[in-house]
C-alpha cells in the first residue's frame, strides 16, 4: 500500500466520524488562525509605524527627556529636565546645519460657540515647525515668526477639530476657546486619519510661547532636529549631544535618529510577535492533545479492525503508519483550514487596521500543526501497532 | 499426497509465574495433506482455539515444530509471521469480521493491500473471487446491506483472494441459521472439490461430519 492510498484510507476514516473529526480539527484551526492573525496584526503595526516615521523624512531626529531604549531603560518616572534653554543651545551650536524646533504637549478642551471638543491634543511649537514636519493645509497658513512672538494667541487646527467646531463653515479668522483662552484660527490641517484608535486630527498647534504661558510649562516634551542633508544626520546627532551635555547629564536626555527609532520599534514589535505568537502556539499544543485523545479513542474503537488487518497480513509498521498518517491528515487539514481562515480574517481586520500576512507565519504555523500531528499521533499509533491479533479479534 | 501442514510434538503452555501454568496443547502430532477437507472438533476449553491460533501463525508453540508448506514456521519474527499469514493462510471467522462501511469488493481486496499489488489488479482479483462465491451482483454493497450468509460468503472470498495454502475456518457457521449454514458448508465442499485445503474448527458434530476427515481434541490432546 503506497502512502497516497494510506492518505485516502485516513480520509475515509476521518469522514466516517465527521462531527468528531471536525471538532478535533477545530483545535488546530483555531491555533493556526490565531498565529497567522496575530502575527499579521503585529507586522501590520510595524510596517504602519515604519512608513509613518519614514514619511517624516530621514533627516529627522528627536531629543527626548530621560533615557530611551538601550540596555538601561528608565526605572520609574524620571524628572524631565529638558527646557527651552536646551533648544537655544542646540540652535546656536548647530547653526545652519540643522533646523531645531522644541515642542510641548498638553491636552485641553476646545470650545466654539455652543460646540466643544474634549481631550484635543495641544502642540506648542515654533514657527519653523513646518520646515521639519511636512504639514498640508486645506485653509489659511501656518503661523509665522512674528505671529508667534510675544505670546500672540493664534492656532492651526486639525481636521477633526475643524469638523467638530465648525462643521463645513470656514474656520480661519474665527476665535476658539482653548482651555479658557481665546485663540485666533489661522489655518486648518488636512486630515491624516487615525492610527489604532488614536485620532491624529484631533489636534491643534499653537505658538510655544503662548502654550508655555497659558499652561505654565517650562519643560519640553520633545525637540525636533532636522539635519540639512541625510548624510549629516550622524554628525548633527554628535554635535547635538555635546551641546546638550553643557546642561544635562547623559541620563537626562536621548537623541533618537529615525534609524534608531525604527530599530527600537522593530525590537518592540519583535517581542510582541514572539509573545502573541507564543500564546497562539499554546492553543496549537492544546489542539494536538485533542488529536491524541481522539486517536486513542479511535484505536480502541477499531481494535477488531486492527486485529483483522494483522491476521490478514498487516505488519506492525503497516498499522503504525496507518494511524500516524491519520493523525497527520487530521492536523494537516486543520492547518490548511486554519491558514485559509487566518488569511481571510487578516484581510477582514485589514479593513480597520493595517495587517500584513507574512509568509513565514503561514509556513511556520502549518509545519508546526503537522509536527503536532506527528508528535501526538505517535503514541496512539504505537499502541495500535502493538495490539495482539488474537486478543484484538476477540475484542467486543 | 504432499503434506501441507505438519505438526510434530507440539506443546503449548500458558504460564503466569511458576505456580500457575496451564497446558493448552499436549504433545500434538498432526499432518494435513494438500487438498484435504478436515474438521477439528472439540468442546470449549479443549484447546482447539489454541490449535487454530498456532495453525494460523497468530501464536507460537512452546515446544515442537510446525512445518507449513515445507518450511519450519515454529519461531518466525512478527513481520515474517505477518507475511506468511498474508501469503499462505486464509482466515474465515465466526463473526465474519468484515470492515464496516466498506464495500464487499474492498473487503475482499483487503489482504492484497499487504502484498504490494496495484489497486486495479487487487480489484480485479477481488471481483473474480466474489463471482466464485456467487456474489457478482453485490460488489459494491456494504456489510450492513448484506445478510449473514452473504457476509460470510464475502469473508470466504476474502480468504481465497491470496490463493493461500490453507483455509482456516473458525466456527464459520456459528452465527448462521441452519439453512444458511448448509449453504456455506456446500460452498466449502465445492472449494474442496476444486482442490483447496480446508481446515474447519467447530464444536458441532453435524458440521464436522461433513468434512472428509474429523479430528477430535480434548484436554489439549488429539484423540
């Protein structure tokens, strides 16, 4: 009997107990599906963040308070020591080689007339901000240096804010209430969409001075630095580090270039992939135990058949391969169904968040499910092969 | 006449520890010639099942030699015994032992699976044997669609398909009514006329006496 015939035989045996076989396969189906979907979601997250960051331009780097990444990660909350003075130091040190733009961040409630927008993100920055981060305006313009100086209250609003407060009416020239102070709208930013439930457009940008005065902030959340040329990124980072060291210690700030940010993110998503994939793999293991259980039942049920086959000339190895292939067929079919369902689900979820089905997760989960069939099929198959034909033929 | 089965000084002792042992066969000598139709009769516990298991190579004697078709088969390995059963012995059981949900023709072809014969050839051989037992119209019927007598005919066809040296029938009429029983016995007689060697194991006198030779066994001894 060749292996193709044994597979046909297994399919017949599997179809003889449809419901039972289906439920047994379900364990493997769920395992494979969850591996593929979870890996697709995490890979999607990774590629989404990557394109977002790459979209910012490769010249960009971020100065952040405290230590980020590396072996020494912050133990608890560290005091933020980054101030406007650091940004001024950077500017004077870097000169024409880079643009420097400090940023503070808060959230506030916005009001216009009887409409309000709670929990909007407030960015405070300087007029050169659009030189570092590309901003497309649908209306008006970004505030300039003279508008920002002296703490004048002007604001550029995001698409969601515009929609909430003004609907389709023009916003430029109107005054909105930001946490109790009136700001004049000078521009509206084009919609960027939302990322993982976070609305990027529920945002306003106001001048740094105004933000610091109104919210009483003297610390910066981030300083954006953009080198003039991509090949200068490394040199600018070194210069910036030495400029910041005038005031701060090594542990009080970090400068992340885009490359470093990307590698940190891929580290995080890598850990996430292993953790989530591992959890999903456990369900595959549980599915394997289900297969072993049903194969043991099957061996007991078919004791007479095994005895008969042996009497008619089946060698122990013939019986062993018959049951082993049956277990592998069960888990293999479960794996194939799981792959189909997993890819389908990934595309369905893809309608809401970015998902990327990776070929390696498909290959890995399929081979793992087949391996599960082999591992959990060995014991029942060995038990079947060992049966004594005399006893087996007499079995009721 | 050529002897096809030759048992010499066969003893079979089942022992569980030194104190508990049971002699199922006691110095059995038996020669069966090619083409014989022989019945082995004895009450339950007489040792006839043990003898049948030894003859069918499902078990091995404690001492003594068993020559089947001129070859000593007293101490074959498990794999050798399986292959010898496949080629030289045809089994017919009391409870038919057909695979459920499996067509008659596939049931008959089952032993050929283990002799590495191609599927087409297997089915052709099985069809021929089913015609031989008069079931050419039931090739694709499953056991639950057949009567008891028809099921036993399928089982007999299965025992013939490998063209074995001996056919071992263990109480083949035990589960059948008297009319069907005599039909099955007629089939065996017919096979005997064609030159097949048939060994019938039974506890019923009127079944045994239809064979050409009757051997009685009691307490593990041939009498």
